[in-house]
C-alpha cells in the first residue's frame, strides 16, 4: 500500500493542469479535512482522546501522495486544529493543563520526523519506479532489435530456399524444397503475429495468424489449380509454441490435400476450421476430394511423422477419416488457462 501511494505522486499526474504549489496545497488541505472528519467522528465516542494521534496517518499519506510540502502543510493545519478545538480551553489557543505545551511540541516534532521519513521513502520508491521504467524501455528496445534480426534471418532463409527451388528441374527435389519453404514461412508468420506488440506477451492472435498463413497457401500452392481454401477461426490467443505447431499442422495438411486429394482435377475445396468449446480446441481440415486411400500411408513416411509430431507438439490428438465428400483430419486439444 505505501508503495502504491508513493508511486501515485499527485503533483506529477496533474502537473499539466495545475501548478506544483497548488496541487500540493490541495493534497495537504484534503488530508487535513480527512483528519478533521475522523477527529469529529472519534469525539462522538471518546471526546478529546488522543488529540494528536489521528494526525500522523494523514501526514504520512499527504507526504507520500503530495511530497514533503503537502505533509508539512497537513501537520501544521492539523496541529492548529487540535490545539484550538481539542485541547482545553476548547475554541482557544490558551493552554491551561500542565504539560500540554511540551506534549504539543513533541507531537509536532514527531509529525515532522514522519514527514522526513516518508519523503525519504517516497523518493526511494520513485527512483525504483524510474529505474524499472528505464529497464522496461531498454528491454523493449532489445526485443525490437531481436525481432528485427529474426525477421531478417527468416527472410534470408526463405530467399535462399526459394532461389534453390527455382534453379531445380521440376521433380521430387523441387517439391521437397517447396514444402520446406512453406514450413519456414509458417514459423515466420507466427513470429510476426507474436511481436505485433498488442499487449499480450507470448501469445499469438490465431485469427490474424491463420488468415496470413492461408493467404500464403492460396497464393503459392492452390491458385494455379483453382482450389478454394476456406477458413473459419474463432477469436482466441494461444501460446507461441502451440500456435506455431498448429500453423505447421495446417500447412502440412493443406499441402497434402493439394497434392493427393484431387487427382486429375483442377478444382476443389479445402476447409480449415479452428473452434473452441468449453473444455477443448478443435482444428479441422477437410477437403471434398477422393478421400483417404484404403491402404493408409506408411507411418514412417516423412509427411505422416511430421503431422503426428506437430499435433503432439500442440498438445492434441489427431484423428483422420474418409467422409462422403472427401477426407477430414481433426486435432482436438485441451484448453489451457487464458485460451
């Protein structure tokens, strides 16, 4: 609580609208009024008890919120109030009780000591806050630099793979490079979605990420054959590693559909859906092609190993089946906190 009061610094917050002395006077007068009100309530139960005791908490608050000037003002006004209205004779500055004078002096000096200690504490907190903000700014600078370098590295890798792919004759090797290029591009897009700076560290907005990924697949893989790629994604934010794994899984499944689902056809449709229920996330990739072959591909094939690995990395279980209108792959993931 004291830390938060010290961080508040009312004069700083209203500095553009009020001069510094005015804002400090407002804090001092406000805390003095609160002290008066508390004193009046206590007098209903215990008249005249502890005339100076209730001053000190408000002196502390005034100093933490409005700096030492507000604390001194609160101490002086509250002490005068207690002297005039609480100590005998009420309504007068005369002192008739032996010891009231020295007691008042000691209490006022104690109040000023509280002001001094509170000001030291307030300045220490402000220095800590300033250092924290400087550290955060420096960290953000490093993150931006890191992000820039990573994006450049992705761009270089993508350019080299694409250049190598273009120099090769059509065939299995060129096809393998195209698939590798798609996987690298999927990771790069997740990275860009992660570092957009929208206030949720470590999470990826899946609607933006999947839209970009599917647009790249349409342009680079499906457009030449008029294969339609439809996307439905509910708004959700997933952890980075989970998002990357799902992106790679979508990339792999859509690529497989484009290669194997439409033999002898120049058109078709692939549907990608990412939805959630109360307890689970569901990724479905379905096509209207020929369906799964009666003899399933060897589990040891690279494509099958990658699909199983991406599903496992996302923390999900993968099912595949033929339907009346093609093939369907369903990856079910348990929802985690914040998803």
